[in-house]
C-alpha cells in the first residue's frame, strides 16, 4: 500500500505517495519530475540512473524509496550552484564528453562520487572506476579526460 513518505532531494523536502519498494528512479522521474536520471537497463547494470545518496553513487533503479527516507539524495539537477555548473559538469562540456548524452548524467554522478573521495587517480584508475557506467557511443576516452580536468579544477579551487 502506498504511504506518504518524506524524501530529501537536492536540499528540498518532498512528500511522496509511494510503496516502500517503489524504485527511487521512478519516484524521481514520475512523482518529482526530475528526469535527468535516466532509465537504461533497470537492473543496476548500466549506470544511467546513478544518483548520490549521502554523497556516494547509487543505482536509483534498484534502490527502494523506503530505504532512503532519512538520506540526502542528490540528482544531476542538484549539482549546479545557481548559474555555476559543478566542475564535473563544466569539464564534460569543455571536453565534449558526450554524444547522444543518454549516459551523461549517470557518468557525471559517478564521477562526482569518485572525486568526493579521490582526486589524484590516473587515467587507468578513472577508467576502472567508471567501468560500471556504460556508454554506447564510445565517448569513454573523453569522459576520462573530463574527469581528470575536473579533478584538477577542484584541486586548484581548494588551494
Ligand atoms: S537503469 Fe539503473 S543501472 Fe541501468
Ligand atoms: S554519449 Fe551516448 S551512451 Fe554515452
């Protein structure tokens, strides 16, 4: 039975009527109209639906909404600060790290999660960390370059 539960998404509190085992992805897209997170495989295999839960990347298609009621959820729509893009978003634009862009929001969210913990990874390490996110258009080399560019920008802004 659907019950009303509170979700904290991108710093706002939403009341949502949903079953506890409803997928977070569907709630984000269908109830909250946050359609930046994409439905790809629906089975946790492609990464298109990736969001941050308490700062760590999670597949929203296999995350039950009942398990995230007390958590801080961030979607691609919550990354920019006003008109200023997150450094990872800016780097993806600067490197042209997208073609059809279906994978892009998931790639960016995984990259943000990675850079939240580590900003000195080699290209090979970044490629490995991004392996769970699938790009059918073959933009992985540019994605890795974008993540390196973002890491540099984030390190410089800290110094
Ligand atoms: S749609 Fe969630 S991992 Fe593919
Ligand atoms: S840019 Fe098309 S799937 Fe990645």
